């Protein structure tokens, strides 16, 4: 399994810079986990092969260029871009992004070949198929509905935490399956403020135990 973290910022010469403000992982040039930089950083070849996008949650750094990706390919798509997400996340995408105000309702539009975007809901804890991959979504602890993912190609299994604070279920499942490869999107830490409002210090404690 080949996994690429797409760059999300670029220097004055057009090359990728170290700053990583958006989240988007490409698996085997076919499947995208989140879509922060999907519409701005794919190669020309990847634009022709990536047709499945798994959305872990609808925060902007994880979906920012998803509409751009679909829009850019609108006329040449031979099959729809499939958006895999929980029904709750799909409802949020419909209400807040693909709503004919921010961006068109692409799931209702067609080009000469057919539909250009399709929502594909999945359920927590139940394995689902995305292209050649078997995936399982696990709820994690974030301020909006968010899933972590186990992704397997039959030979290798990797875990994506997505954004999370303290979370027990994700690590329990990962440890029980003896998965050694883990991709952490962001780990959020509880913050305890100390001192006056003008002179505060931050005490952080680890968000979760990993073995």
C-alpha cells in the first residue's frame, strides 16, 4: 500500500513547502482520505485515477478543496466522484457546502457521461468497501462528528486517527488488531489555563495512550 500526504502550501517557486495546513492522504493513487488539498495538489495522472474520497469530518482543513476537485473535473468525468462518509457528515456537507450557495449540488448534476458526484454512506463499526480497500470507521473524540479509519488492502492495514482528543475506542480497536502503522492527522490535547488572563501558561497532558 502506497500512501502520500498531499502538500498544502507552496513556496514562491511553486514547490511544496513544509507547512501543512490542510489534510489529505492519497492511497495507491486511487483513494483519498479527506480532501483538504485534493483540488490543488494532485498530479495530472492522479486527477485521472482518484475517484473515491473518504471524509472523516467536515472541518474546512479536511474538505477545503473537495468542491474545486469536482468542479475542475466536471466535464471529463466518466464516473462520479464518490464521497464516502457517515450519513450525519453527508447531511452537513449538503447543508453547508454543496447547497447551491457555496457550491452547486453536484450530486444532482450530470455531464454528458452521467452523474458527477455521489454520496456513499457508511456505518460506524461496519466494514465497507472503497475501491480495492476494506475500511472500518471508528468514532473519535472531536468537537464535530468525526471518524478514525482502519484501511486494509488485504496485505497491509493502516490506521488514520483523524482529529481527536482523548479517545479510547480507536486505540482499543487498533491495539486489538495489532496494527503497527498509524497515521495521525492531528492529536488535540486538553488545555488547562493557569495564571491571570494576561499571563497564562498552558499545561498539556497526553491525549491518549498508544502502544
